[in-house]
């Protein structure tokens, strides 16, 4: 399951990077991006892709380093935040309806 998710994540990142580079090339062709700025834009694209590739490894490493009690605390914190967000959305929806 984990390997399949990581391969799907890698495929998504490859597709997103290809789309970003294609859009950059189109912008160069229509002169929307100066040639002097192309290395900076490519660097940003590559940097974001590298960070997004490293993100799952960081999250898995942090999760594996936690104890069972910390796991339960993180899960309960996530549930509490979800409940509070749902309640605040309900209140804002009620205000708009009046």
C-alpha cells in the first residue's frame, strides 16, 4: 500500500513538473517571460519538486519516531480541529442565510 502511494505521488509530481515546464516554454515562446528569467523559473520549479519529493519521507520519518501515545494525541488533535472547523463553517453559513 505504502509503495503504491509513493509511486502514485511520484507520478503526480512528474506530471505537475512536466506541465510547469511546458507552461514556461509556452510563456517563453509568446515572450511573456524574459530569457534572463528562465533559469530562475526553472530553479523554482525544480526546487518545489525536490521539496515535494522529500515531504513523504520526512512525514513518515517523523511518524515512525513518535510513540503510540503521541500518535493518539496527533489523531485526537486532528479530529478536534476538524470538528471546530466544521462548527465554524456552520456558524458562518447560518450568518449568511439570515
